[in-house]
């Protein structure tokens, strides 16, 4: 994401926050900056307020946020310059220094107590000043931050520290460029580093079991509050390698967990199956009887237990009981270089005893990860009358949407829901249904979500292997358009008089109708294609197209419920390819106004080609980055392996020489892609040095 794109997203987030919370835009701006800097460990939790006035000797005073909760006894104060303009604005050095000087004057009068004189004691600014004054003797450092959505001069990046009553005062500048740099540096997942002694000063009791060179295993007893706190801090990051996400407290398992915590917390370890987790590093105590810290902790089985303890811990009556809960844990430490290969397998087998669908396991495929990334980035076209551009939320892991929402405080949850309306959330199996219907496979869709998904997975995997760059922005937009088309047809059919007279089989009628429409366009529209870009841009289906689909649906229904159908059971009949053959054979012609919802294929191909080129660039950059960041020693290991197994071509061996240092230069994007394929092929042949 470039700076301009980031700026647009940044302003949209501010607008969303303002709308969700009912605050002024400037408050939302400060809060958003605080959230970003909180993620960068600059703050614990920013308190937003607005004060601008005068102090002693007519000095200008300003403060817009503060945080006194840092564990290192630092105090952070914030002042902002917000423009909210369509384009990035420049911030002069004078304005920036004046804003920070006004914040510094506020701090000076707050610590001295002067700010409180003749001011309303209940005002937020006075309350902040009192807090600062009362804590001034314990504060180790003051940090004054200027945040702005504008661009600062390159000459103004740092100011020398000063002192206030012997306490250092640091100054920090955060403009839109620096926020963007911070965002870009956070794109790769960072390994969680957990200091267990924060909860258990002596570590958590553990039994170390001898392992192999690839992994070691520990059996441990984990305090319930530790798991609850970890989930509170990191949420789904703990479950990234798991095949499931926490669903809700409505399930029997989760209700049982709550009941055990409330009634018999001391028996939790006896009653609960515990959790299985992985890590890439485990630090043990000197006598190796306790775990002190863990790096890259991933819970691969027991996600429901973990999240349930978090939610139960938020219930006032259960907080005390949770302190007596201990959870059994099997922790598998895997070699960092092999984690990407081993962890998914550990996750798969750890869950093999449960009824986990194949769709869950496929959720970790590159295809679904890319779709998730696209859904978090692409916004729908602006709708007149609203400041917020929403997104279509792709739920890669079951329960992910609900989980993300319920983990938030009410105002934050509202903001999340406005940006990602529930009506615009779709799952892997939903996507498979929409895509397979348009691909003219209604009989497979009618066979059920799982069977259809498996068929879809096979098709997608083959296409991905052949051309992964085909899965890009345009693919995602078309997928959403098919979503809109499918559900719009479903809505209109359900309202049709002929359907209301005799309801039933709506799901079958709709998938067959979409397939029939695709077939008619394919066979009757000449070179024209359905204009999915128009559906995406309007976020709606044109009325005349919907009217035509309702007519098709009526004919479809006649085949599904025909007296002389080949299979008596209608739902079973819908699963037969013979049924689709009959529906496909229904005479149908495009209406005269079809040109309003059809498009020239040349324009479609042009858009797809451009999107593919952009994705190829993105993929190439990512491949080159991964190759360059891989240490030379690992490439040497691969070279040694290839000398014993003939799986590399002369071209690949030559490119590998660039990475091992035997040939000069830096691998190009194209060469990097070749190397990634070589590593994958070597891994299949038995190489276990590393994966990319």
C-alpha cells in the first residue's frame, strides 16, 4: 500500500470511528493515532480530551490526549494537527513547534498545580492535570507527541530532550509518512514473545520430554488467568495456526467450561482436556522444572477453552473463581525453520479426533489467505450520503467475524460493524456456493456446503498452481458481485407470487437460476458477458436483470418439482447432473434490454489483465523479499541437498548460485519466484532445511 492509499484508509478509519462513537472528527483522529501508537508500544491506553486555552503570562496551552498507565512509569501527552483534507497537507515547522510548545506549557502548569487554579475541577483537562501533579514524583520520563495527518518537513524530525524538575522530557513527531512507515513495517506477522513470569513469578510447572532435532515436548499446568489475559491481549493471533476460531458461548462445550469455572474451579484440570500449543523457543528455569518464557506461541487445539476462559473472566462473579483454574497443556517446541511445515500438521492431527470439516483445513491455503488480505484492504465504492466506505469481510476461519467483534469494547465493536456490516460478511463455503453456481455446477452446490466446497477447493487449487496472479483485486470484486447477484435473486424469488403460493426448495431454485443465467449469457449473448463490475460499482443488481432472473427461476422450479422427474425426492433430484441437464435445456432467450447488464468482453479482459499485472508485481516483490531475507547459510544447505537429489535444473542451480554467493548480483523478482518453486520441490523430495 503506497502513501496515498494509506492516507485514504487512514481518513476512512477516522470517519468510521467518528460515526460509530458519535464523537467529533478531531476526537476520532486523536483516538485513531493513539490506537496506532498503542500497537507500536508507545502507549498503553490513550485518554482523549480537548483543551485549548491560555495560562500564565498569556501562554497558549493545549492537550488532546494523555496516558499515565505505562508500566515503565513514563507519562505520555499528545497534541494533534488534523486536516482531514482529500489530499495530504503540509505542516509547517512553525505550526508543529508551536503545537508542541503549547503542550509543554500545559505540562509545566499541570505539574506545578497552577493549571487547576480558577478552573472547573470536573473538566477533563483539570482532571488530567491533577493526575499528572499527583504522580509527578513517580514519573520517570515525560513523552510529548505531536500527531498529524499532514506531512512534516524533512528538517523537522527530532528535537533535543529537555528537563522539567529533573525529569527528562522527550519530543516525538508522528506525521502521515511516519504512520505509513509504521504500517508497512507491521505487515508481516510478528512472533509473540510471552514472559510467563508476568503471571507466575517462578514460571509455570512443566515436565520436559525428550524430543528429536525437529521438536521437543513439554507437559505443563497453565493458570487460567494467564490464558485469559493472553487472549485479551492477542486475540486470534494466538489461534492463527488453529483450524477453528472460537465460536460462541452458546455451545455445550463452552457452557460446560463456564459451569466448571463457577462451580468447581479446582477441578478444572481434571475435567478439561486441555490445550495443545506450539512455540519456536521455550526458556526453562535453571532446574528445568518451569517454563519462564515462550516465543511464537500458537494454540492449535483448545481455542474454545482459551477464549471461553477470557469471556468467563469478564463476568464479575467468575473473576475470583478463575484464579483457581489450572489448564493442562501440551507444548510442542518446533524448530523455527520448520515451523511453517510442522505446525499445520500438528494442528491437523491435534484436531483429528473432532468433527472438523475439510473446509477448515483448507482455510490456511494461500488462496484463502490472499482473499482475506483483499477483503481487509478493498473498500466498496462510495455511497451518496455516507462518509463511510464499508468492506466485504471474508471470514477465512469459522467464527472469525463474531470473534473480532465481540472482543472489542462496545464503541469499538460498533465501529467494526459499520466498517464490516454483517450483511457484507461471507465465508469460504459461501464463496464456493456463489462461484460454483456461476460456473454452472448447481447440482454440486445442491449436494451440500461441504461437498461443494471440496469440489471448489480442487478447482481453485489447480487454477492457483497454474496462475496464482489470477486471484487479484478484480477476482475479489467479481466474487463479491456474484455474492450480491446470488442473494438478490434469492430475495426477489422469495417475494414472487408464484413462489409464495407454494414455497420450498429456495436454495436449489436459486443456485439453478444463477447457473441457468450463466448458461444463457454464454450461449445467447454472442461475445458479451455479464457486467459484474457494474454490480460491484453499484453494490446492487439492476431491476431488469432481477426481473429476468425471477422468470428463469419459475422455469427452474418447474423442472425441480416436475411430476415426471427422474428422482422422486426433490432435494436428491437437485443433486443429479441429469437435473442440471434438463434445466440447461429449458428454452430461454435474452430480453431486449439485456444490453444494460451485459458488457463488452474486451473491457473485462483489459481489467483482468491489469489486475493480474498488478498482482504479479505484488507477488514478485513479496517473492524477492522472502528470498533476499533468507540467510546465505540456508541457501548453502539447499545447495548441498540438491547435490544428492536431482530435482533442480541447470537454470535453477545457476540462480541458486546468486543466493549462495557463488555468482554476483541480487536475484530478480522472476528468479526469486523460480527459487521459491525450487524450495517447494526440494521440500517434497525430503529437504527439511527451511521453507519459504
